């Protein structure tokens, strides 16, 4: 074709995306810093108090056709997404605090703003959670369900979802709860039957997050995992996801340090600059930081953060540049900073003839301010996936890798970590489901 655009004719399929009519119910597991910043933020935007900065679904445009066509509609006008005014929140937490109290505790947003939104925020009260301190050592709460075994607990979550479904038109579940301890996949994760038996036997490799995901899958509801726990990325869950047309994606919101890493590493790689070492450290003082101070929860996070460089640099293809790269990650709990995380990266690189150089990054970020728009986009796009015939039975929604530190893929497929490849993949997926030409950036036709 020799054009900058390629692919999809307008297909009949494109017109089959169901419209986003009615209310979208968002059930958030864990009403902590990220969740309350998301919920308060959406309400502030609805009231016209603030803008949804950082959200592709709310502020992003998408180019269609040739560069000379000057056609770049807003994404939310191009694909049918739920309107923020139609979004209804609820959630689960082990603490009884309503969203106003929890947002006040998290101290992410200014007190003035939280007070302004108080009448709305205090109407959202957490449902009792499924929790077990074995999986999150640093937390203890009383708003917790009891049941005869894990399967019974999962059935109680299903009942919560069904009850909420009666009040809205569609539901999405988002995990924004604490990071659980590191768990390896075992035989219980291999099939739906093994998993169901495992729940009945209270198998130790089945953590609470997996029970929420199972419940969502059984109810045909999409589930996005914002934390690094083993929750949806195993055969039993993917099988259920496909069977019940309940899209899944995970894991771990890509927000601060890894966001920067997946921007800078592809640039170094593109210019064939070598990297000897990458040392990343953080100080963080919120409840997430406290949970991650436990070595077993930290291990889960560490695994999630470590993967990106290996995949981006491909040391097996470029041994002269990346074979012995030393990659170290530290997270230090430091209460005085609260949610205002500070991250430092020292990168030892080398160039022409092996001459060494250094790069330093010092990112003074706000953890939940970066995470909230990511969470919002994931929820709205997962709802879109559920309404899109071509996407809803795929299981894993790899096109949402853009938002995730450790993107889930089909079995045997390596994940794409490069932020710009991820961004292209996401936008081309939107073009594809709408029957628009894909954009390859070839562009020879401008010189014919
Ligand atoms: N903020 C970011 O930039 C960012 C980035 C990537 C991932 N994350 C992950 O997102 C998650 C939330 O982060 P946060 O800063 O909001 O943490 P937080 O500690 O403020 O909130 C987590 C909430 O989850 C609740 N919880 C724990 N286990 C639960 C369970 N089984 N059921 C229901 N509720 C449960 C806790 O009581 C708490 O209120 C963490 O796992 C974190 O690692 C955050």
C-alpha cells in the first residue's frame, strides 16, 4: 500500500460496539489513597472545579487518516466511553472509613477541596472486605467478611457485585488495594476446576485478590489489577475471563519511576548507548509505603519493577551493550513525606569506544496524583472492551499495557514495555475497533 496508514477497512464490526448508555458502576477494591484520589477527582471534574490532567480518555486526541487531513478528534468523541456523569462508585475496604474520611486520612488532596466534596464523598461507604493478614502483614482491620472457606468468601463478593449490578447498567472491578505478599503460580492456578477445588481447601496460594478477580469473572465483569500481586495472570483466570467475556488486565499501575524508565531506556537503546548499571531508590511515607516495608510485599513490587529493563534492552541480542547490566531497586518507608514520593535514579551509561557517562533523575512526584488518571482510563477502557465484540472474549487486554508496570500478555508472549510502542498499540487498537486505517508512520506517499 506504501502509505503511512494501513489496515482496517471500515467493517460492519466497528458499528457493533455497544453504546455507553446508562450508568457505569465502578467497584474499587481498597478505598485508600489511589481510590479516594480517583473518586474525589472525578467528582471535582464533574463539578467543574478541576481538570482531568493526565487522563487520555478525558483530554487525549487521536489522529485519523493522513497528516494532511488534519483530523484529530478527542478520544472520547471517537470511541463510545462512559461519560463521567454516568460513573457511580462503590468499593470494599477492611477499614470502615467512608471515602471522605479515607481521603482526609490519605492527605493527598488539599483539605479545602476534600471539604468541598464532603457531601458526596461521605455517601460512599466500604462494603466488608475479604482479607487475611497472612497476605498483607502490616495491616489489620475489622470491616472483614467471614466464611466457611475461600470459595464461600468469593461467593459473598459475587453477591456484592450482583446487588450493585441491580442499581447500575454495567460494572467494572478495579484492584487498588494493598500489595499482597509474593506468590508463585502453582497447580491450583492451572485450571478452573483446580482453582475452585483450591478455594474449597483454603489453598495457601490463593490470596484474597484472586477471590475478587474470580468473583468478577464469574459475574462477567471486567477486572483491572493496579497492584503487582498474582491476581489474574494465570491460566484458570484467563480461561474464565474468555469464557464469560470478562476482560482482564494487569498488573501494577505504571506511574512514577517505571514510567520514567520506560521512556528513557528505549531512547538509550534506540541510539545504541550501553548501560552498566541502573540504581533506583525511593522514599515514600503513605500507607502503601508502610505495606511495602514488609519484605514479602516488597518482593512482589520488586519483581514487577525489575522486568521492564530486561525486555527493553534485550541483552541476548545486544550483549556488548547490556549483558551485565546491574539493576537495583529500593523502596524506603519514610513517613514525613506522606504521598509525596521522591525517586532517584542513577544510570551508568557508556558511549562511543566505551567512554562512560552518567544520568541522574530526581523525580519529586505525587504517587496518587499520577495513579488516579491511570486508574480512571483503565476503568473506562475496560468497560469499552466489554462492549466491543472483538475485544470482550480475548481475555487479556494487552492494548492497555500503556498503563501497567508489568503488562499481562498471552501465554508465551513477551510484554512490550516501551511507553511509545504501548501508546501506539493502544491508539491503533482504538482505530482498529472503529474500522479506521492504522497509522504505521511510513509516510512515503507524501513524496510520490
Ligand atoms: N500510587 C501509585 O503510584 C501506585 C502505583 C502502582 C501501584 N500502586 C498500588 O496501588 C495499590 C493502592 O495504593 P494506595 O497508595 O492507594 O495504598 P493505600 O494503602 O492507601 O490503600 C490501599 C487500601 O486497600 C485496603 N485493602 C488492603 N487489602 C484489602 C482487601 N483484601 N480488600 C479490600 N481492601 C483492602 C487497605 O485497607 C487500604 O485502605 C497498592 O497496592 C500500590 O502498590 C500504586
